[in-house]
C-alpha cells in the first residue's frame, strides 16, 4: 500500500522555531555547542517529541540519540534517517535541524497514514557534526561507522582543555566509547534530509535535489617559522618573514583549486594566526589551516600535493622552517543508486521536479555511507546562505522535503528484499 502522506507543516515550523530558542545567542542567531546547557535542553526537548510519537528512544555512550518506530519484522536491518542539532556560533536555525525534526515529521506522517513498515525506521540525532567544540566534525557518525578510534575520540580536547570523554560523561552519557560502533548490517539504508547550503536549487527553481556524491575535505595545518625582529631595524635583504610565505601559500591554495580543471575542487585558507601580531614587529611564526575538497579523491589529492610543493618552494627560497600536518583526509562518498532512484520515484509521485546533484559540504551521511547504502535529499535555502543568522528555508520547501523523505522511506521498505 502506498501511504497517503500529509505533512503538518505548521507543527513542524513551530517545532523548528522552538528548537531555535535553545541558544546561547540572541535570535535570530543560533549558538548551540555540543553538551552545553542549551544543547542538553534541546536534546531533552527532542526526546519528549519522539516519545510523544511513540518512538523508542535510546542514547549511546557518545551521545548519539536514536528514536525507533518498530516495524512488523523488527529483526530486519532498519532504515535510518536524521541529522544534527548542534550549531556553530551565530549560525541559523535550519542547518541539520530540518533533517532531525523533518525526519520525525516524516515518521509521524507515515504513522498517521495508517501505513505499517516491515523494517523499523530509526531517527538519528548525531553528536557533534560541527567541529566547534573539539575541532573534528562528525564525531558521532565517525564513531558509529568505525571511522574514528574510540581512544582518539576520548582524547579530543576543547579550548578549555576538557576531553571529549570527560565532557560526555558530565553530560550524562553512560558506557564506553568502544560500544558505539554499529554492528554490521544494522541499517539497510540511510537517507539524510538537509538544506542545500548552496544556491543551485533556488536559482533553477527546483524543489528537490537527489544527492549522488558527497565531497570530503582534506584539512591541513601549516606552521611556518622564521626570524622575528624590529620592523624598522631589520633590513629587507636580511629578512626571513613567515607571513610572506603564508601569503604565497594562501594564493597557492587558490591556484591549486583553479588549476584542477574541475568545478567541484574547492580550497580555502580559513585560519591565519600571526605571532607576535604587532604592527611594528616582523612575524616569527604563522599558523595556517587549509581546507581542500572534491567529490573525486584523486583530484583533491593532486591539489593537496600542489599546495605542499608550493609551501616547500616558498620556505626554501625564504630560508624558513615549515611543518605541514594532515588533520584529516576523508574519502568522498558515492550515493547508492537504489536510494537516488527511490528519491526520484517519490518526487514523481508528488509531482515535484528533482535534480541529481553533488554535496560540496560534508555531512554525517558521508560516514554512514561507509556502513550502509546512503544518499541525501536537498531542499532549497534562500540565496544559498548557511551558517549565518539569515539562513532560511521556506515552510513550503521544508514540507516538500519531508514528504519526499517519507515516501522515499516507504519506497525503500518495499524495494529492499
């Protein structure tokens, strides 16, 4: 039986607005950092909503939340959906939250239609998708997929020196991180609903994007050391200024992306820390952090190699010392064709246009793709803006995305043997 889906958009919009009020920043900005008081209040609110929907709620030792609608054949691998609710400082109210509350609304709509799944359908709230507190993104999904060793996760530290292990225990998470990884075959498929965080769907007037690939970043930390001194006393021929090499590196990062010949290669220098940071002092040390990403692993790694070569050439010429640290280099993911097909089928049933597209931002789905077939559903956001207080996706766009998610889950339940 095909479910007759009716999405309660006013209810969902109200829940998104209520969730946004759990924030350490004044509205319309949202700041909700992992395991802070506001994050814990938001989690408690979500638990109540899931319990009210009759879902069985559990939390693992890393703080990942699971809310399960038990199917008629509960021994079968489940269908998963969900996203995150932590928010970087002074961001918006739709990033991640649409996938969590929208996932809950998709389940409620399926329940209210009278449709009964064979497979259990499980909503996930992932821990620490944003790297704000511990410097690493997607901690929860990395642990669930076995992409991050428990001991490495436990030792992560925030800016105050508190470890992830201490903080999660202080937040009430019980058990050991060695228990977090999901057993083989836990999920038959995973689908994440998310705002696009880009301008393409809105620009082209298309309500739904079916994600075919997810780009993954390589992150570099570059430490450049030279000789500081008085800005007036050291003559130019005697200088070994690491900030000059840093400037050349920033331009080399841009050039590496542009030279790739691929639109999907992007590279950014997002951090530049200069010591001692005085106008009348020649810098003695500069630290850069660089993000390079692509949906094609070979193309991304060629860009990384080009950047490293440029750093070596600049520092050799300027007689500086350089240290390049690879913070992470995750492989990109290809979406499962069966899930993309299910998304497209759902769009046809709802008479919604659907555009295959890649995700240039990375999400928890990137790591879920390592353990089960995975894809994402994108909806438009105004002007492609995200991670800002003016981030916005309309109630109509959200309603379309939730309806597509609900029918996609139903289609997968029918299609997977």
